[in-house]
C-alpha cells in the first residue's frame, strides 16, 4: 500500500480546517484503506470524516453513525463510516456484519477503534487531541 503522508502531525484551528485536513488525507487513500480515528468525545472525528467524504466525491451529509454502527456512502470509492462507541467489543462488531467491510474495496473510517482488537494490521491510526487552547492536533501512525 502506498504511503499516506498526511496528517502526520498537523494542527487545526477550526472545523473548516479539520474538513480541509480530512480532504487532503482522503485524497491519498487507496481502495481498501482502514482508518482508525481515536479522540475524545467532540474531538472532531466526524468532522474529519466529512473531509474524507468530500475527497471521495460524496455530496451526502456525513452524520454520526452511533446508532446505525455503519453509515454507507457511495462515492468514487465507497465510504463505510463506523462508530464502535456503543459496542462491547469485537463480537458486537462482527454481529453487526461490520468485519467483512474491513477487507473490502471501500474505505473504512472507524470512530472509537479502541473498543476493538480485530482491526487489520494495515489500519492507519489517526489520533486527535484537543489542546488546552481548543485547537486540534492530528497525529498519524502506521502505514509508513
Ligand atoms: N478544530 C476543530 N476541528 C474539529 N471540530 C472542531 C474544531 N474546533 C471546534 N470543533 C467542534 O467540535 C465538535 C467536533 O464534533 P465531532 O462530531 O466531529 O466529534 P467526534 O470526535 O466525532 O465526537 P464523538 O466521539 O462524540 O463522535 C464540533 O461541534 C465542531 O464544531
Ligand atoms: Mg463522531
């Protein structure tokens, strides 16, 4: 898989900047990518995912998939936006039929991936931290 350079370590001062970061990042994602987005409540995971969706040519509004577990969006590459917040663990994720998407041709973005241990080794891990000044720091690990 090609190297994804962004965001290795970036700061966002606003939701708009976070969307732009997500778009820049999303443009580099090949089909089959799995993005594990870690960060506290309100860190900006869903906002960042909106930017990824824009990069994939998705016009539809990305909403929080908390209750649905998976939001499916048709784009240049399909986007599967998942939220593991309410899951007890891997078994719940499997029962929701979500595991097979991780090995498909779409792009999976997973919020609250720390609830799961079954994520594939090729997952790109992005951590969002809210700084004391309210700005968001994006840090990327994996896939390098
Ligand atoms: N720099 C920023 N980047 C992203 N969001 C920001 C930023 N500054 C403020 N915000 C606000 O923070 C909130 C982020 O919400 P978002 O739904 O993306 O969080 P989340 O990480 O998905 O949370 P949850 O775990 O509840 O799903 C929004 O209300 C947004 O307007
Ligand atoms: Mg969210």
